[in-house]
C-alpha cells in the first residue's frame, strides 16, 4: 500500500468513527416505565433510616447516592422486563445496563484498564533494565510511560464510578496519551540533539492539550467535538509512525513491530462501532477493546528496546 493509500484508509476510518458521535443516543431513560419507577423510588429517598435512603457502606464509599441507586435499580427492572418479553435492551443515559460489583459500575473495563496499566509498568521495567539512562530517547520514553500510566489510572477510576469529573479526566487522559505519542514521534524523527525544536514542539503540544481541556471544561463539554479531536490526533499519530517505519524499514528490520502495533490498535477501535448489550451484564465492546490492547502495551516497549539497542550498536560502530 502506498503512503497515499494509507492516508486515504485512515481518513475513511476517521469518518466512520466520527459517525459514532452523531448516533450515540439512548431511549431507556426516557421510557415511561423507567420514569414511573424512578419517580416512585425517588420518593423513598426521604427515608434516611431505610433503603434506598440509607445505602450500604460499600456503595457510599464509591459515592453512590439515593438518586443514583434509584436510577440503577429502575434501569435493571426495565431491562429485566425487556429480556423476559423478548424486547430489545435499551441504553440508559447513553450507557448499557451493566451489573455492578461492590459499587464498581463496569467491573470488566476496570479490570482490563488495570491490565493495560500493568502492561506499561512491566514493559517500562524491561526497558529501563536494559537501556542506558544516558540514551538520547530514554527520558522521552520515560515521560511517555508516566503519561500512559496516568491515562489508564483515570480509565480505571472512570469505569469504577461514572461521574462528571471522572469522565472528563478519563477523556483528557486518553488525549494526553495520544499527544505524548505524537511528541515522542517528533523527537524520534527530528532527533533529541535538536533541543530547542523539541522544546518548541513540546510547548505546542502542551498548549494544544490545555486548549482542548479548557474548552471542554469551561466552555462546552461537546462529546462530538471530543470524539473528532481524539480521532484526528489519533490518525496523525498513526500516519506519523507509519511514515517513520516506511523510511527506516531497510536498515531497521524490527520496525515491523511499530507498524503492526499502530495499525492493530487503530483497527481495534472498530470495536467501538460493534456496539452490543453487555454479555453477562459486564462484557461489552468497549471492555473487549480494553482487553485486546493489553498485550500491545508490553509489546510496544519491546520495539523501543530494539530501537535503543540498534542506536547503541550504531554509535559504537561510529
């Protein structure tokens, strides 16, 4: 496939992904049975000495309130009724009806988010044990590692408890991870010896990130804009790394790892298009997406290690 063909492919993929933001709606919470159930339940919240006015400690620890409990209970009552009657399972407030575990809203996504964080942890541990700290790209990849762990931390928190602030930090963490990869690509391409170029580009990336977060936090939290912005920087990141691979594949035989990881991860985003009610009330397409990305976290550091070793050998020859 030519470079132009690669760009066309990813632009088409971008269009398909952006369609998600236009079709992401829910009807379950607007249904009459749900609203009737919710109204009755909310009336019981005034009783502070009995359920649902008084919730178990394990729910209160995760910030559950009576109104949240009413939404959760009524959601599953309506869902169970739909299952019994063979009706279509609906989404509620834009999300599928997950079965929580000890106050954790999406147990599978939480578990897999932790798995991704651990993938980065063990991958970085392998990398730093074999690479000289004085290596030119060492600090760049160290920064990338910490940003990655932070992103998966907030993914874990968000899937544990879906609140306004946890949702935003999860989205901001995801964008920061992609931008960190773009910055790393720039440093790898331009060369860390060009300090001021790298610093200026880093300042540009930070400014871009702050403007993105500032707009969503203080002006308008637009899901459609956030999706389009995330996919756009994602395409830039993938095309950038693929161009680096095409440029270096002759003298760096290990670049297939970089190409394979970037193409695979971007294609796996298609799981967001394959939307379906959660299996066993916990395993949906989004959770499966998080599961499939775990091995790539560790595999990425294998590529970075090969890259560092190649540079070290080249410097010795010179």
